[in-house]
């Protein structure tokens, strides 16, 4: 009976209440919530090192973050040595080898990393003394072993070779160079040449110049009391000697007078990365910082409702994602809007991004959009407070940048006060649709001409993958040279027509590691058009293709099917032994398009087009004549993707040179294939290539 009465009473009081709610209107925002930023303690060692302690005894873990507050350094023709000095600090000390350091870190279950601006380490609280002993030794006694430096140089150069096939990295490099210029440290880009110039003396000099306690902050977070932290800091870092640190000053980069258009050519690419960017003067803690964050989020930062995403993805269908960023920095920040799109909508994408940049300047933002973004940022900030490292980061920012002590305590209050007028005011100040660098990494043959209209002078500048300007006058083709000539020079370079025609059959065994999985591949060919490839993992065949001269079949984990149409034509081309010998006889067109730098070598670019109007682009070294790269478009479940294959380590086998190392990138996936053996004229039986 009591339950029935309660239900009846609730219905009486709730029905009138519900009837008064207007669900067609969004609820009015309430007052900004009051938040309590966690407390932290600070102290300074006698040598000048500033220490920030955030106590948190919820779990028995403690972390130590050392940060140097120094000016960036110009590295000139040895770009890369500063970051290498940081990474190699943990590669050996006076008393410990790299292996011993690794073993001691693993033994206590800790993590420890170093960089050019400091180091980070974390472990269980009970292992703190041991961890700090390691940190102190690495910090104060690094030896920068020559052999470790040479190994890292080799690894870095290998990694840089992938940049030439990565449109995103290419766009970033060109944007970096244009944004900051050659006389600013932010504008330097590492290349094969600059990394090759690095010496051990450079690493030692950087360490000796900048690793000083009087410019260092140590942030300690976790299960530790401040008094204990003082004892440990004095014990392990108190004898670190202070010294004068170089102060470096640079001119502040400014936006261009009018829009400048730059293209980094990724030959054969079916998509372009579009980046519209310019420098901004926005320092951490600037009075505009919170307003600018709201404005950028509305335009395209972090939320799906961003205007760029809604325009380019939801409305136009040009891309899977379009974002913008507005970064602050004590020297110079930057604005960037970016998307990856199909070649045929590259210019349209630029038009729409510029349109949205101008719209947020000229039109007041809708109230609903403003409140949506403010609520999103409110929630993100509140969630971030769950991490003690957030508190540590706040404390470090307050100390480094001289922010007000209540800067973060009042963040939500300041966020709640941002108005539509504020958004428009900061947009006009920081968004420059008519003073931007319009950078596109893609197939210049298809997109460059369409981009001329965005430059006041109608000029499109060309850059290589590392942001180096390419001028037509610097790479002039020899008079009279043709695509056929380049192919004929390649034939001579690998051994000559007679030696190539003497190959009647060939078996190539290769291996690769793809996403951490070892893969073996065997290719067998027999003149004129018989072909078989077999890919296996752990002895199990996962894919096989066969062409018997007229019919083709593919089989594997997705089943078996006979090929036809374009797929059959492509397999027939793949089956052709030494296709370069018969391009023109079979009706192919060979177009010499220019000279480009491929992995440090000037190379002739040749567009090879079949009678079916299918094209690939190949690059041949100017000096040696050898083929260095093939670029082709390949269909995938996600649509067309660009396949790039680089050839290296040529060796002569039976009077013909073959590449023994091939690096391939298909879309975002990349891997290396190493040739284990090549067998020529072994008398392969026709039965190997049977379809049925």
C-alpha cells in the first residue's frame, strides 16, 4: 500500500513538471563548475635545479621527468645531431655499457628514456633509489659510443628513405621549411646528407653546452613525500655542476604577403595531402589562448562537428577526415588545416578549406556550435585532471612560462565566458586565408596546374620530399634525350640486351617481415609469358598466382578465382621476362618527364603507358642508368592506393645485374624484401605453370 501511494504521489508531482519543459530548446548553460587542481610542492637545489613534487599514494609508482629550459639550436648541415645526442645518452656511461643499462632497467621493471631536452624514468616506489642511481649516471657520465652513433646514423638514413614515398611526411617537411624559413631552427629538416655529417664531437659539444642544472626542472609524480624527494634529489643530483648556457635568439617568422602554393611531387599518387598553414604569434598562457582553442575546435580541431569535417567529409565526400590545429609556442606557433583527398578534388579541397577559414572570420559562430565545443573542452579538461601527470604538467607550465598561479584553477571559468564575438575576434587575428602556404604532396602531373589559381602570381613552387626547392633550371634534361633512350641505357647498365635475352627461365627466392610476421616469397618465370608466385608463412602457402601464357589464376586464404580483364592484363605484364626489351614493340609509350632526386640520386622520370592506357612511372639513375623506383596505382578495398617499390643493392648474376633489396610501400604499409637466391636457366618445366 505504501509503495502504491508513493508511485501515485510521484505521478501527481512529475506530470506537471514534465509538461513545463520545452524540449525544442537546448538547456541554458549553468555556471562554470568549481574545480580543485591538485597541490604540488617546489624546491630548488643549491646548483639551481628546480624540483616540482606531486604526491599521489594511490599506487606504489613514482616517475621522474627532467626537462631543460633552453633555446633551440641551429644545426645547419648536420641537422639531426641534437636529437641524436639526446637519444644516445643512454647508450653507455663511464661505468656502464648500453647492455648493462638495459639489463638493470629490466631487472627492476622500470622504464627510462632520454632526449635532447631531458629524460624520463618510472618504476615502483621501492626501486626509486636504484632508478635514480641509473638516471644520475646516465645524466652526468654519458660516453656517446662511436659504434652506437654509427648504428643510429645508419638506422636514421634508412628511415629517411621512406619519406620519399610518404605524402604526409613530405607535406610536413615542405610546410616546416616554408613556415619557419632556413634561418630558424624550427625550419630545419633532416636529410640523408645532414645525418651523414654528424660526428661524435657534435654530440659531446651539445651535451656539454646545454645539460646544466640551473636550466633544469625535475618533475616528480607519485608515491613519494616531498621531504624524501629532497633527500634523493640532493643525493643523486646535488653534485651536478651548474654553468652558463648559450642563449639563442631568432627572428620571428611572419606569414607570406599573399598565398604561396607549393607542391611536393609523389609521382603516380592517386591521392594528395593538402596542408594550408601559416605561422602565428601565440605563446603558452596568452590571454587569447582559451578563446583561440575554442575557435580552432569549431573550425576543425578535435570534434567531429568541426566545420572542415562537416564540409569536406559529410557534405562533399572528399575525405575520411579533415582537421585543423592552432599551436602555441614561446618562440612561434602555427595554424594548420589538413586533409587527404583524391587527385581530382585537390583544388576543390583547397577552395573549401579557404572558404571555411574566411567564414569563421567573417560570420559569428552559431550559439549551438559554440556551446557544443565549450562543453566538449570542459569535459576534456575535467577528465584530464584524473591523471597526476596533468597536475605536474600544469605546475611545470606555471614555472616555465611565468603563468598566474591560478591560471588552471580558473580555466573552466574563463572557458565559460568565451562568446561568439571572442571567437570571431581571435579568428580575425590568427586565421589568415589570404596569407597562407598552400602545400600539396601528390602527383604534380595531375594537380599542379589546377593549383595555380590560388597564387596571386599564378606560380606553383616545387619542392622535394625534404623541403628543398626544385627549379627547372637546376635539372635540365639533355637535349634530344627520350624515354626510349633512358630504357636503352638501363638495358646496357644491367648487362646488355644479349645477356638479358639469354635468360630463358628464372627462380627468385625472397623473404620479408610484414607487421612483425616473417614471409617467404618465390617467383618463377619462363619465357615468354609463364609466371608463378607463391607467398608463404611458416611453410604454409597463403597466396599464389599462376599465368600459363594465356590464362591466369589466383588462390589463397580468400579462395580461388580465374583472372580476367585488367587483372589478367596486369598479370601478363608481370609475367613478361625483361619487359624493357619489348616495350615499343608491344605498343607502349615511353615519356621522359624530367629529373628528380630519388634517395640521394638524380634520376630520369619515365612514364610508361600500355596500349590499354595503364601507366606506371619508373625512375632511372642519371649516373648509373639503374632502375631505382617504380610507382604504380593499385586497387584495394579502400579504393585506389599508390604502390612504390625502391630497388637497391644491385649484384651481377650470370652477367645480368639484379637488385637484391626491394623496399615497398602500399598505402600506409611498408616492408623490405631481401633476395635470398636467384637461379637462372634451370630448365623449369611447363607443368609448374599449369592452371588446371
